[in-house]
């Protein structure tokens, strides 16, 4: 009462106007506190997950030679998802600069095997050597620095095309290097007709790109990084002939400077491979060149014949 009596109309009016400001700030403080608590909880969960991942010991501390691609050698490797699918008895080799195709029906385990080869998922039994060192004993960045994975459902980060192309490389990004990579990947004309060229924003909040366009950016990323080993999950459908031809040409160029391991669906890619691994229900049913498999494996013959509508390969 005393306060009210002593307050002039002017200061009372001012208090009434300012009160909501104060309460809004208090409310903001409340939600910031809540977000803080939630984030802290999320951080704890992430830490626990990372620790669990560490226990599986995907990597170690040995440096891997960077000068040329290591031979990738799997001996009787096994892997299973908790839900049930299993890869077993995987024997695999990719020598430096070879082009290897993984083929098989949908669900046969091609992408899973590609991810294990790339070191994204730890295998359970058997051994996986990069050169002479077990993957488990290699220092993670000395492997990741020399490989690129172009996945089926790759992710573009919110940012410019240039940032997305230079992502994952240790090189200092320059416009010139980005433009060179884009030229090598055959996408320079496409980039030039975008509103801001290589500075066009893509991803969240930016321009959405089609599957084919995204794959082209990923291809340019590979040319930018010049990795020793490229893992490529070839898109199953949805590319127009021009994009398709462009991707094939880029892939050919990439395979001259890197080992390429590719989950292949196109007959052209399959026939070009130095060696083909045919997967069936999580195991390798057969391996060899197109000519050998064509002669020796009836499933291979059926797959290839279906691919090209009944005529002989
Ligand atoms: N993260 C996962 N957790 C559990 N099961 C999975 C997971 N990813 C794939 N699978 C299962 O593993 C099996 C092999 O999947 P994978 O993706 O390796 O097949 P694919 O040969 O690449 O098939 P596609 O040709 O359709 O791409 C499938 O049965 C799939 O449902
Ligand atoms: Mg797949």
C-alpha cells in the first residue's frame, strides 16, 4: 500500500510497461535452463554411446602409410546386426588401384560390406588388414584422411556448394581448387548456371538438390580430396542418361588415381571391374572377372541377362 501511495502515475505506468519485459526474460531464462538440462542429458547419452563404440575398438594408434593405397585384405570376416542379418565367411582383396565391384540382389549385404570395408562398422570375427596392419590397430585419421565414401543416401551440409565439395579434406579450401575438382567431376557447367555458382547455398535452408545432383557434388568432393581409396554405393535408380554418363566418366577418371570399391548395379560398371564379388544372403557366392563368372556361375548369368533384357553379355 505504502509503495502504491508513493508511486507517481508516471513511474507506475512505466512499471506496468516494463513488467512483461522482465517476465519474458525470466521465461526465456526458464526455457534456456530447460534446454541446458536436456542437452546435458543428451551429452551424457552420446558420451555413453561413444564409450561403447570405443570398447569395440574400431581403431588403434598405428599410422598408415599415405603414399599409395593399401591392399585391403579380409580373411573370414563376420558381422551381424543385432536384428539378425549376418555377413559371414567374407574373403576379400583389393590391391592398389584395382576397381572392385560388389554385386548381388537387394538385401544381400552389399552396403553393409562396403561400410565394414570403409571402417565405419567394426567386424566381429576374422581379420581385416590394411597393408600389413589390422584395421583395429590403425590410427583413425590416418585411414579416414586417405579415403572417401560416396554413399547411397549421402548428406549435404547446410552451406555453400564449395564448402560441401571441400568438406573432409585437410587442404586449405581455395576457389581454384574447388573449381578444378568440379571440372574434373564434370559438373562445372551445372554449377555455373546456379544463382551464385560455387557459393550457392545448399542443404538445410538452402537449395534442395536431387539425388543425381547430390551424387555429382560427392563425386567432386572425391576429386577435391584425391583419396587413395574410394568407396562408392552406386545409385540404383533415378538418374537421367546425361548424369549417368557423367558419373561413369568421373568414376573412370577416379579409378586411375585411386583404388575404387563400388556397389555396382550397372552392367557397364560391372564389366569394367578388375574383380567382381557376387553376394548372396550375406556370403560371397562367387568372385572373379566378368568373363569367368559368366562362364562359371548361373546366378551371375541370370542377373546379367535380366539386366540387359535377355541378350548375351
Ligand atoms: N542398420 C541396420 N540394422 C539392422 N539391419 C540392417 C541395417 N542395415 C541393413 N540391415 C539389413 O541387412 C540386410 C543387408 O542390407 P544391405 O543394406 O547391406 O543390403 P544391400 O545389398 O546393400 O541392398 P540394396 O541393393 O537394396 O541396397 C538387409 O536385410 C537389411 O534389412
Ligand atoms: Mg545397398
